[in-house]
């Protein structure tokens, strides 16, 4: 029962945040519940709809990101979506690995737990002096990438900087998650890829902002382990069926590669790591 209630809260929050009730339902089922049983499906659906209704009444019928109209310029773009899926898997793997490397490095230094956020704060503050877009959940910068208003150099820099700051936060014990940072990183990667595609094939490539939307889904899906809900978020944010087909290609390839290499999402890997740490500490005690 407690797990179902937790799933209801997650579904309601996702549905309200993105004005995407369908994605909220599947996000809760994929990430929190782990199955699609009817006794959990019904209350989660009701919660997601309720959260979306409250959000629409208070804020209006607007999604988290106000997007222009997107569409696929040519069916010859699908090889580009495949390549974006491959690149997204590489970035997602680097994103997750950087967090684990930071955690291990901090543990080896034996820094007191209460002092660890201090070092992370200094590191993040220095980066924020030059790249303030890395602070917070980064929806403003993500929206700018979706509108193709950021330069290529800044997009690539923000991919690296946001990954580093997220790793520092989570590795040093800051409170936070990986969902919003993964969306941020994916949007920057997709926007940069879209600029490359449009420069080499200007007549065949879609708007770079469209690639930023697909990159959001392709990077976030393997990290949080929710491919269906991230695809649905791309659809509900745009209302374009073409966004679904493109996202399906990139997300499926990205998830497959990440699963084969890392064995699961960030949460799955973190649980495995915690289990190994507990087992190792018990062996030392023995």
C-alpha cells in the first residue's frame, strides 16, 4: 500500500509539472511500482489526472516548456535519430559513471559526512560564476535549447558542466535527483547534435530544437529507467506524432546500449552498489 501511495504522488507530480498526465502514470509504474497490475494502475491514474487538473486550474493549460511547432523535415532523418540515440547512450553512461566515481572518491578521502557538502558547494559555485545555467533544475536553459537560442559551444559546455555539478552534488551528499539534470543534459546534447545536422544537411534536418526534445528523452530514459514515459512526455509536450516516432528510435537504441553496458538504470546500479558495500562491510567485520 505504501508503494502504491508513493507511486500516486510521483504520478501526480509528473503530470502536474509537465501537464502530461499519461506520462505521469507510466513514469510511476515504470520507476516506482515496477509492474502494471490493475490494483495499482487505477489509483495512480486518478492521482495523475487530479494533479494535472489542479495544475491547469492554477497555472493554465500550459506544459513545463512552451514549444514551437515541430515536425520531421524528411524521413531521411531517421539515421540521424539512430546516431543521436547512440550519442545519448554514451552521455547517459558518462553521466551515471561520473556520479559513482565522485561517490567512491569522496569515500576514499574519508571526509566527514557533515563536511562533504561544503566542498561540493565551493566547486559548484566556481562553475556557476561562469555558467549560471547549471544552477537549479535548469528549465530556463532547457527551454532556450528547445528554441535553438544557445550557441553550439555553450551547448557542449553545458553538457559537461551540468554532469560535473550533478556528480559533485550527489557524490557529496547534497539532496537532489537525476531526472531534471538528465533532461537538461539531454536537451543540450540534442540541440548541439541538431546544429551539426542542420549545418551538414540543411535541407533534410529539422529544427535543432526538435533534436533537443528528442535528446531529452534519449538521455533521461536509460538514466531513470523509464523509456515509455519519456517517449510520452515528448508526445504530450508537442502534440506531434512525428515526435513520438523519432523519440521511439532514439530512446530504444539509447536504452538498449546502456542496459547492455551498465546493466540497468541509475537507481538499479545504486541499489547494487549499496548492497555490495553492505556485504563488504560485513565481511570486514567477520
